[in-house]
């Protein structure tokens, strides 16, 4: 992390999943900043319009307009954004999809947990690895 308080971007078209994700972040640390985008195209637009880039991007794969794989390809071709770690955060869990995402430059791949406590634990270990 480049800052003491993580600055995140969540790209996910499911409003319920966005709300649960934000709730988990608030449970961990109220000062964590997290912007939202509903698809890859919105994510690209957000990054282009932002002065400061996020420390981490959490990316769903199955979205309309521009899916996660397309977003990842575009992100990794830009000098300005290719260094940003992308964590796939999806319901997908098959090996081919995981392999493809990692080959396109994803940092890690997580299947969306079913329990809130599992999401909190996952996010905490990603955001504050030294305190595991």
C-alpha cells in the first residue's frame, strides 16, 4: 500500500454486493476510501478522471457493457494504470477463468464469500497483511 489508509475501487454491477463490500470495509476501518463503478467502462472512466489512483482494484468479471476481463486487458495496456494490483472478486471459480484472469495480469483471484464474516476476514488480510 502506498498510503496508510487504503484507497480502493470496486467494479461490480450488483448493488447488493457493492453495499455488502462497503459494509465490510466500514466494519474493518471507517477511514478506508472506496469508489464504485458498475462496469468496466465506468471503471476506466473513473480512473481517467481521477487525480489519484486507487491502491487496489476489486473487479467482478460478469458485468454488462465491459466485463472484467476486458477491463483488465485495457487497464494493463495503460502506462498510468498497469501497476495497480487488481483482485478479481467474482462468483466465478472455474480453473480456466482463474488462469485467464491471472494471465491478463490480475494480482489475485477470490470467489465471493457467502458469509459477511468471511468477506471481512478476506479484506482485512488483503489490506493489512502484517496484522494477520
